[in-house]
C-alpha cells in the first residue's frame, strides 16, 4: 500500500508499557500512568466464548469511567485509546481461554512524530491508527469503508492527549467533528469526508467486521 511513512506503531517512542497475560478470569497487578498523552490498550483472546476486559481503580477497584471496556465473543485481537488521569489502575479480565494485554502509556507527541499522509490501513475489529502527524492546519480527505453495515461500526478522532476530537462514522448519527470546514457523504457502510485537521492525532476504529481507512491530502 502507498503510505507517506513506513514507520509502524507500536512500538511507541518515549512511552511506557506494561504487559499482562493469563488464562480465565483475573484481576491484574496494578499499573501506573505517568505521561501526558493517551493510554492505548492492546488485547488478544484465544478462547471460544465470552471475553471482557475493563479498567478499575487500584485503590477501591471501582470501574473507571472513560477507561477501556472490551466485550467480545470468541477469539479477539484489538486495541483502544483512552484519556485517563495519571494514577494507578488494574485490569479486570473475564475470559474463557488464554489472553494477553499490553498497556501503553504515551506522551503527548510534538508535531513531527507519527505517520504522514497518505495513509492506508485495513483491518478487522478494534484498532488504533497513530500517532498521525497531520502537521499544520490543512484539509484532509478521509475515506472509511466497512465490509458490512453494523451498529458497532464507529470511527472517532482523538487529539495528541488522547481526548475525543470528533466522530467520523457512526451509523446512528450524522458525522460530527470539531472542524469548521467539513463536507461528508455517508452511507450505512462508507463515508467520504474532507476535514481540516492539524497537529498529532489518532484514529480509533471499533467494529466487528473488516474495514479499510485512508487519509490523504485534499486534492
């Protein structure tokens, strides 16, 4: 595929990572978030039945609002992005088989770090693309296509700190972003949008089917 930069993530530069693995239901040891960027969670499940993973507070083990909440059935591999306060947390895992989880604690990357457009990715299930170095404010063309329609198909944009910046695809709503310059053509399985973006950001894809995503300069 034609990409503006061949670098792949992970590994993420200047980040901290904590790895966990197990089989069946587990509450992990604690991990600490210390950087000023997002947390990215990458998980893999080998079992044939239910798989659930979510973050809890280390002190009272209460569910963390805004943290990862993964629910799947059968084998699963995916990643998700979150903005959590710097603190100590644990993962609560309910699994029918073997699983692995890696917590990445990223800095808020300065401009110049990340993938460059044009970007083309294909995958399935949940995934985080980035960091993406959009550079100075300019209009980019986003093309997102899913193999089939589903209420689970969601694509969102996050900024360098991991904070929500806009929705690019949601089958239940019209596309909304924080950009002042936006045009969109959206069907049940596909969207084409021209959006003004800048700086470093991330794309989050949540889905249960195969998908493709491309980001290009405005022609």
